[in-house]
């Protein structure tokens, strides 16, 4: 979406007459990208769909809180990440899944998910990512999977590029160590 398109969309979101149609466009434009961000945090398709419904509902009901200083995607991304983290916290309170336990690890959970279309290596990568601290996990996902520039990630996460680069490289090293231990 070009900057001009986004400015027009923001204007339409502010106008009660065009708000609904504009929000439908927001959903079409950003749902898939947000889905994959959510999916990387909550891991399963069903959970990601549930969280995405909450994200879009929250975005719709809080349109008046959107400050036009940031991009629409940045605003939605923050809602999606917060909803995902809340979901994971609630899940952890209900059931503690140990990534060290062979039968309940992330890789096994993903391989059992009928919507997961990766192989064993992809499942193990997700398991390695799940063991990273939250910030490293987010930075790694945005850089590796979404191929975002550090400058864009910096704006999205409201942190310096230098700290993002450090977090990414530490995450890569931890993931490499995870695979070395598995060999």
C-alpha cells in the first residue's frame, strides 16, 4: 500500500460515512500478514484464528484510539502481539507445556496440527524460536520470516536499530546452538 493510499484509508476510517468500508479494506489488506505474526506466537491455526477475531474486534471498537502518527499496520501489529501474548499467558495458566518434554514439545504439537504444512525441520525451528525470550522471538520473526528492514522493525517495536541487530544475532546464535544440540 502506498503512503497516499494509506493516508486516504486513514481519512476514510475517521469518517463515520466511510468507516465500515474502509475497515473492510483494512481487514482484507492486513489480515494475512497479521495472521502469520499471531500464528508464530500462539502456534496453532485454531488459536491464531481465535486471536485474529479478537484483534479485529478490538481494532474496530478502538478505531477512535488510532493516532495517525503511526502506520495502520503498526497499530494493528501492536494489538495483535498484545492479544497473542495475553492468549499465551492464559494458556500457560491453564496448561503448562514443557518444551523439554518430548511428547508435548512445540515441534510435536505443530506436526499434529493438520494446518501445519512444514516439515520436521520447520517444526524444530519453531521449537527453537519458542525457547527465545519474547523480544528476541519477535525480532527474529519479523526479520527472518517477514524480511523486514531493521529501520521498519525499529519503528514497529519502538526501539533502536542497534539493539534490534544485537537481539537478532543473539537469537540466530541460540537457534544454531539448539540445532547443534539436536545433531
